[in-house]
């Protein structure tokens, strides 16, 4: 599979990585965001539109080979904001693909869809062993994202790959991220694998790098063709010097969702 990819949320952190990395792997990119993307690259198309505007999404999706849906609020917020941007936005991305005949959608899910799942005590956690246990409204939106993706595969025959992204940053900044980090280069590799793997149907895979301290089994992602190259362990000494060795029994390190499972993310802190 190759051709033109519509990337939503293209002005965001991951969207920016994809705008740079996907063309190097042979993809043409059409970038969509509510704000203009900076430094438009040669050959890159740009659409300024709201992902929750279905008419605009249909127009933007015409002629694409696939949609990579990264738009939305990338952390906890109020329920009205999460519902609108993340849930309605996912519906519009999938519905636009259906209406325009685009066969594949890659969705940016999150580890927070299963945030209350205990961290495995030895061994690695498979996707099948981490059913929905959202830790926040944000996590609920990612559970809904995966459910909508499943519906569009079963009812309409799309291929949908959901990436349960860990911590996608230029480099890890906490000791938890020694386990959950997804590097920029590995992000591009993972999305490219989700775009090129033959007939994935409905797939949910962990999105992390090849971290020495990984909690997550990457077998399903590797089955798509993903071969991560980076390891957060190169940052371990410096992070541990600042923060100390992680306490694997505390709430932040003992649950998949980390700090999102703590009291500071209770609903009253995110009231409308």
C-alpha cells in the first residue's frame, strides 16, 4: 500500500514527526489541523479545518489512500471538551473514510484506555490481557475510539489499526517513561507499519519503543512489521540521579496509566 495519507492533528507533536518522516518512507502527506502547519514541506498538501466538521473531513479525505488520525485533546480535560474533540472527531475521521472509500484508518489510541490495569509483575502485558479500564475522561475517549474502529471494520469492511501509544516525547522525562517511551523515529516506523501491513482488519497494538524496562509485549506490533530501534535506557542514569529508582509498588509505577490514576485527575479538577 502507498499513496497519499491524510494526517489529522498535523500541527501537533506526533503530527509534526509524521509530516517529516512519512515522506521519507514514500508517502505523500496531506496535513489537516485547525491551525496552519508551520514550514509546509515540498509536495505537502495543507488543509485548515476542524476534524469534527464532517463535511470538511469528507472533502479532505477525497483521494487519500489512508487516514492517520492524530487530532484531539492529548490529555485530560472536561467531559464536554473530550466528548467533542476526541469522540466526535474520531467518528468524523472514520465516517469520512467510509463515505469516500478510503480503505484504512490508523487511530491514535493510548495506554490510558486501560490505565487502571496493574503493571505486570514480571513478564510483559499483551493487548488481550488489558481490556478497557480507562483512567480518565481522556481514557474513555480512547476506549470509544477503539470501539468505533471495531464497528467500522465489522460493519463496513475498513482496515483499522489502533495504536495504544505510551509516552511519545523527544526523550523520556520521568522514570515511568523508561518503560513507556515511544521515540520520534519509532513513532514514524510504527505508523508506517500500520499503513503497509497487508489486511490487518481490526488491530490494537502497543505503541512503545524497544525499552529495556518495557511493560508491554510488542509481538502484535511486530506482526505488523514494526521493528523499534530506540531504548529509553540510555536516559536511565540521568533520570534516576534526579528522581531516584522507580518504586514499582507505588500508584504511578504500579498501574499502566501512571499519574493519570492518581487523585489529581479526579473529575472535580476538570469540571466544565
